[in-house]
C-alpha cells in the first residue's frame, strides 16, 4: 500500500464519511446483517483507499466504492462456509421500529432476497436499490449486460413467485427459522 499525502487522506476520509451509510445499506440488502454489512463496507473502503490517488485523477470514486463493496460481499460469501458460522439474533436487543406490518413486510422481503443466489441478489439490489442501469450494474459485477438482464429477470420471477404463492407473514415466519445467511 502506498502512503498518501495529508490532503489525499483528508479527501478520502471525507468521501468515506459521506458514502458509508449508503454503502452500508447496499451491503445490508446483499447480506441481511448489519454487522456483516459494516464489515463489507470496511473491506470495500480499504480497497478504495488503496486505489484513491488513481480514483481522484480519473473520477468515479462512488462507483468504484460500490463495486468494491459488492466484490467484498461476493468474496466473503465464497469464504464464509469454511470459517464462519451464523448465530441466532440477540433477543435482548430491542428494535427501533415498532410497526408490526412494516417489520413483517421487510422480513418477508429479506427472506425472499436471501433465497436468491448471490449474483441474482446483487443484480436486484444494484438495479432497484442503487438505481443503476443495466450497463452500470454489469460494470460493478464485472459481467456482460446480457448476464445482468437474465439474472435480474430470473430474480424477479423468483421473487414474484414467492410473494404470489406465500403470505408475507408465512415468509417472515419461515425466515425467522432458517435465513440462509
């Protein structure tokens, strides 16, 4: 890792502070866990820091950061099975939101997203949460536009099927028992 100057460090720090929340939300939608989302963002921002001087010259800092977070998620999903074991949620932590319907809907969506393969989940999150077009999503994922279109189509078909064939409350209950992440 090359040492940057103080101005470069300050610019990176400002960028990281400004983009961390959005990147963490994206990572959360990918992995379904706020702590792991923070880890993915941290790993992504490390990758951004290493490339920072080049990014500042060429622009595209946020796009690179988004791609780095998605790559960190995909890399971790490949490694997780051999080194990490998910544990149950801490029942003593109170939820900040007390609206049962919103919680059930969000849980159902997270369960449905969790049932998608990682690439399909990444396509849905990037296209519909990050509001990226097909080309930008392909760049982030390092694949062709056709792959993004087919993966997104398959993902939406699966999500539609899940929501049409199951009650949202059933999905939420099923998710509490066996979320794959």
